[in-house]
C-alpha cells in the first residue's frame, strides 16, 4: 500500500471512530479564500464554459413563456362567449347542410350580411343580445332570403322579404 493510500485509510478510520480529521492540506482554506478575493478584485468573469449555459437557460425560459402565452391566446376566444350582464347569448341555426353558403343579417348586424359557420348540426351563428328586446333577422341561403324554420313569428319587410322575429 502506498503512503497516500495508508494516509487516506487512516483518515477514513478516524472519521468512522468519530475523531476529528485534520484538513487535507495545511493552508487550503486560506488559499481558496485568497483566490476568491483575487478574482473579485480583478473583476474576472465566470469561466467561459458557464456563459453559454446561462444563455441557453435564458433562451429556454423565453421559449417556455412564449409557448404558454400562445396556448393562453388559443383559449381566449372561449372567454368571449360569456355575455355581459343583461345580455343573452343568442344562437341562430339553419339546418340545411346542402346549402353552399348561409349568411345572416338583422337589426343586430345593422343589416350587414355575416357568414354563418358550417357545423355538423347545420349552419350556426352566435352573438350576445340584450335581454327583453325583439330583433328582426333573415337568412340568406345561396343568395335568397329564406325563412328560419325555427321562427315562430315572421313579418314582411318593405322589400318583400320575410323577416324572422326573435324575442329574448
């Protein structure tokens, strides 16, 4: 056994028995503290191998924040479907899936034509409307005014088109 190995075995034995163990090298702590003071005084930077790690860590953190923000924005339209106080979310459905296009126009759109969304159950359009009000509207199916099959009240407008009425 070498002298160094014998010395280490003796240290281990003293540690196990609970005896105090002298430091590895006399003055080690003083040398370490002096080196730290020298580095601080000289204003030295961290070793070059650490700098890229810090950059990559910052880039990874930014990527995670960006992905989280993107996912939150994807969910945001669902929040828009919650009507304000005194409002009711009205859903208009035209059931004929054979139609090429279905638009809706009414008091609530200032009679501007708005495309309805094609779904499995038919063409659909949602928007919040004031509770207690009555609204007129029409479906324009492939360019022609068509009565809403679910409407209970229909009135003619000044242009001869049947307007559906909805009361909320």
